[in-house]
C-alpha cells in the first residue's frame, strides 16, 4: 500500500492541565475528502494546528506522504504534568515551522478568518504564490524577475477566477462580505499549490445556499487541482454530503470513525452532540 | 499636436546644445578674447578710430560728403567691434562663472525634450509612467542646485533641505521596519551612531589624525577612505550589529525587539565613549576633520538613491511578504513565509540605511560625538514616521522636511525668550519647542491617527485621475 497522504500517530496536545487533543490517530488517503467533527471545544482546531506546525504536540507523530514532519515526546515540565492517555512516546523530536510545512504541500484556512487586512483581494492571493519564489533580494528589488512576477500574477489571477472573485480583485480584502472572505481564504491556500488542503469551518457564517455551493466547489477543486481535503465543519448536511470518511472527536479523543452513514446512526456521536447546538 | 511637440523638443535640444557648448568652451576662448582686449590692441583701435574721426572732420571741411560717410562708417565699425568684444567677454564670463548651473540647465532641457518626444510617440502609456517621474526627479535636483546657488549654501533654506533629506532617509528606513514589517524597533539612534562613527573614523584626513586623536597618540587607523566607501562601510557596520541583535531576538514569538533595540542604543552610546576604545572612537571627545559635503546635492543624491532602493524593495515580492507579516503573522507563516528570515532581512536592511543616514548626518554636522545620539533622536524620527503615516514612504519624506523646517526654522521662536515692550511673553523659553512637539504628536495620535498619508503613497497616476475626475479600475501595479 502506498503511503497515506496524512497520518497522525498518537498525537496529544496538552495546554497546562488541559488535554485538548488526546491520543489522536488517523489517516487520510490520496484524493479523499475527510471530515473532522465534534462539539465546540472538542480540539479540532488544535489538531489542525498540530499538523500545520502552529503548535508542537506534546507527544505523537505526524507523517505527510510517508515523511515524518512532526514528532515529539513530553519534555521539561510536561514530563511530570503529562496527562494524555497514550504513554508510549516516540524517541525522535522533529519540529517544523508552519512555513516549511506549507512548502511541503499542506495549505490551510482559518476558522477565524485571517486575511491580510490592509491589502487587496488580489494581493492577498499574490502573497501566497511567493513560496515558489526563486528570485533573491537583489533580483527582486532590481526588477530582474519580471517573468517570475508575471507568472505569480497570472497564477494568483487564475486562483481568483477559480473561486469567482475576479471582479472584486482590487477591493480591500476585509471589505468583502463574510462568505466571500472565506472563499478568498481558500483561493489564497490554493495559490500555494497544495496537495493537501485543510479547511477549518469553511461554511461558518454562510447561508444554506452558499453552503450548498461551497460543497460543490470543494468537490470540484478536488478533481481540478488533484487535491486531498481535510475538513472541519459544523454544517452536518455539508459534511454528510461530500465526505468520504468522518472522524468524530470529543474532549480531544476520537469517539467514532467511518463513512457518513455509519456516523449518522452512531449512538456515541448522538450522545456527544445531544444538547449541543449543531448550528 | 504631435508635430508641435517634436518641434518644441528639437528647439529645446538645440538650446541645450548651445548652452552646453558655451559652458564647455568659455574656459578655452576667454584668454584669446581677453588678449584682444589688451591695452595695446585697444589703444591701436582707439588710434584708428581717432584717425577716422579726424578724417570725417577734414572731409567735412573739404566739403567731401562721400569721404566723410566712409570715414564715419569706419569709425562706427571700430566702435561696434569693441562693443561686440566686451559683449562676448561678458557672455563667456557668465558661462565661466555659472558653468555647472548651465550644464544642469542643459541637462534639464534635454530631459524635458526626451519627455516631450516620448509623450508624443507613446501609445501604450507605459513610457509616460517612466518619463514623468524622471522629469520630476530632474526638476528636483536642478531646483535644489539652482536654489543653492541663489540662496547660498549656508542659508536657512539650504540647512533645512540638507537635514530634511537626511531625516527623510532615516524616517523611511525606520518605516520599512516599523511601518511595513510591523516590527517595533527603538534602536534608530544606535544604528545612526554606529554609521556616523564608522564613517567618521574611516574618512578623517590622514594628516589631521594626530590632532583629532590628540589624547590617543593619533589613533590606530592611519589612512583615509573615499567618502562613498566610508558611507557604504557605515551602512554595513550598522547592518552587522542589527544581524547580531536580530539573531536571538527575532526568533522569539513575542516582540522583544523594542526593548532589545532600546537597550542596545543606550549601551552602544556608553561603549563608544569608553576610554579603552579611545584609539578608535576618540573616547568622549569629538571626531572631526573628516570629509564633508559642500553641496546639498550630495545628501539629496545619496538619500534619494537609498529611498528609491527601499521603495523598490517594498514593492517587490519581498516587500509584499513584509506587509503580510505586519498584517497577520500567523497567516503569513501559513502562506509559506519564513518569519525569522524575513524579519531579519527587514531589520538588517533598515539598519543598513539607518547607518548610511547616520554617516550623512555626521557629514552634515561636520563633527560627531556619541553623547548626542540619545533616544530623543529615535523618538524624533519615530514622530516623523507617525506624522507621515506608518507604511507610506512619501508620507515619511514629506513629514521629514516639514519636521525639520518646523524645528530648525519656523518654531525657533518658541525657544527664545521674547519681550514685548516690558512684557515677557510667557512660556517662550529654551525647551518649549519640545513641549509643543509633544502636544503635536499627541494630537496626531489622538485625532489624526493615520498621519498625513496613512499607508497610501503620493502617486502621479492618482493625482492625474483625481484632476480629470476619471476613474479607471484595473491599476494593479503598486
Ligand atoms: N493556545 C491554547 N492555550 C490553552 N488552551 C487552549 C489553546 N488552544 C486551545 N485550547 C483549549 O483546547 C480546547 C480545544 O480547543 P479547539 O479550539 O481546538 O476546539 P475546536 O474543536 O476547534 O472548537 P470549535 O468548534 O469551537 O472551533 C479548548 O478547551 C480550548 O480552550
Ligand atoms: Mg475550532
């Protein structure tokens, strides 16, 4: 079997006494759309942050296409504080900063939209093309990189067209309505030419029509750009509609895993969500 | 219309050629002209004219009008030859005296002609974008040159222009870091000090070193480098210190840079006055007798080139990365931007230009003393950056000139005790100027938070669009 696109092995993230992610293991294969769901505060965003290098997990490993990109064991104070359920720690320590992980081919969007506020829609996407930069400080300053600059601009423009924001390209990013800001974040992530796209609640704040359109859009870009998609989402219709598989976590722990039909009827999942506003 | 522009351009070029030819040849032709003005020559001519005049008298007495006419013509010819000669000497002397000015004028005419031709032949509008700034820059430099010749190099106006240009560079370099990259640094005075000292140390005249370093046996350096080389070294020295500070500090997530740079500026000021370094820094004594500039064109040229480089950098892919970091570090990092590398880059480059600015300031002041580079100097420049607008190069430049003009010139009266009759005007005394400044910055921060320019730039395109009330979308180039 070929290596999985992404594999998490016993990932645990502990903040002080709070174990936000506990012994999470999962795998995502190429071309899949996999959803990560769970009630508010379950640790979904924290799991994303561990994968993308924003946090270094307290313990556990992450593999991307077979390559070990994150690995850690409890260190310093965490040796005594450690409260995760998995006690068999990896020996290696591998830390990668988010920019390096993005360069490897993982791109993400943010739950609380993080656009470059003073810049236009076009510039927001343009910045994301820069990780393929070959010009150095001198050639860039002296404008000896016109060809590269042109290809960046064309690529950024085609990403804007892919999400249908070409007409708003000169507007300030923050002046866009909510739904379009989310789409802009996706365009920006796509501009880094990822293989694996991580979307943190892309439909948050969208109405049912927009959510529906977003679902079709995600399926569409998967085939168009040859993507694998890892998705956090609270809109259950969207999740059930487009996901190949679903992981459910609660209090940082996996409570269920399977195809949408299995998850829909899973009693544990229903219990976890009971009384929890599903939006 | 097109033909008219080209004819006008041709006329301008011809005029420029005439001016250039005159300016370049007068030195050679003047001696021969003056030779012809030698007393013997003139006396011979005077004698000939006297003779011609006598002949007219004789001819009149002999009642011979034709001969009288011929003699009179000869008399007038001699007279106008002398007039022409003195006229040519006057003309040549004018060009001899104002040669450089006239060459500048000719250069300006040629640039204007080139602009006209480009304007006439340009269809795409691309040339227009390049030509207009070129003309403006030429106008600026020729203007400075001519003003300097008219107002005198030591006039208040020139003082303001010189210091303003240097402060513009210092403010833009600080803006690169604080305004464009979002890193708050308070070390400007420290980097300026390093730049000023490096420049001074390497460019003191060799024969004056014994005198300057009189307490340190002439110092350890016994050579003098050319001004431009010393300026480059000044920038490099400041950049090196920035690299060493940034190396540990910029890796930290939280922003300790302000504290680290402030501490650095204070420490470096003390270190440079330390007696043990005397052979290099002259301890707490002045450094002097180094190369200075005698025309405002020098600081204008150096600062202009540096500011242009910073502007080019800011509008390059690297500049866009800096702005992304300023807007959102987490998102920037997620877009593949290496935070440490880019912060370090911005910090080192900013400090390089602060060092160059420090060197220019040393040249302007003609002496350097470490004690003068206090944190008040940093705040002064920070004030300019804030007034001009964080993230606006043109704002920093405009604010620099306004600030220097106000502090050196317009607000000077605030520091002078003034009597109106027997009434002593309250508040006016030494130091009150700084009080007014503080009030100004508070007012700016409270009511005018974005400064003069916000984060926009002065742009010809925008200006023209506004003039013609024509709004066209699709300008994607910064
Ligand atoms: N940097 C941090 N420091 C301390 N605690 C944190 C930190 N980040 C997250 N947590 C805690 O970890 C837990 C999981 O948070 P997380 O944001 O991952 O939840 P989530 O599943 O994304 O929830 P939501 O659906 O609301 O987005 C929460 O209890 C949160 O308070
Ligand atoms: Mg979340």
